């Protein structure tokens, strides 16, 4: 079996929080019914562009059944609890 993975570019900006500690979490949820499946992301590279951090993240998936999934990335400040998220629908074949 081949291992599926997603490579993602994440742009992150923090305002009015000089001591922010950003933590990323990634998950997949099968369409329709199904439990959220955690994914362990790895930050491959990152650089500062103006006021934003741009990160290149690798997200290897566990062995999954073909189908449609919601792919979600959440960025959370561990100090304040503030968070932002983005999600996309993906299809595994």
C-alpha cells in the first residue's frame, strides 16, 4: 500500500500577541458519518514574509478507505486559546 499525504502551505499571522505560541493540529473526517481522524503534521520549512509566517507542512495520512474527507488545519495560540481554522474537501481514490 502507498501512504497518502498532503503537502500544505500555511500562512500564519498573529496580531497583538507578542508572546503567542502557535500550535497546529490537522485532522480528516469522512463525509457523512465518521469520527475525526487526527493527523500528525510536520513543519518542513518556514520563513517570515512581512508580518506573516509561511510554513510548508507535510501531513501523512493513516491507511484510509477511498472516499471523500474533510481535511482541516487548526492554528491555536496556547496562551490565549485564540484559534483559526481552514478546511477543504478532498477525495482519496
